């Protein structure tokens, strides 16, 4: 997969000609963009962690049902994970 370029050649030439204020503005916008991307990734990671906690709870509840052992509970959880990933 090709690496996504943040700054193309034209933008690079423009940056070389920036004065102090323009450079500060560019750096600030770059920082804010990274901050937003990081926040979005953190939220996504938190949501996936919540789903994992739900799977643990599901396994626990399945094991409390008479006739379902550890192996069958894991099979059920793996099928549920597959279904959730495909959505």
C-alpha cells in the first residue's frame, strides 16, 4: 500500500515561502488535524473495547445456562463475533 502524502510538492514549495505568521497558522492547523484524528481513533478503540467486554459477559451468561459448557460457549461467542464484524 502506498504511503499517503500529507504534503505534495506544490504545498512544500509554498511552505518554504511562508512568513512567520503563515507558518504558525500552518503548524496549528496540522496539529489540530492530528488531534482530531487521534481523538477519533481513541473513540473507536474505546468502542471496540466495550464490545470485547460484552463478549466476556456473554460468555459468562452462557456458562450459567445448564447444558452449555466452555467449548459450546466459545463456539457461540465466535459466531456472534463473526456476525458483528460482517455488519
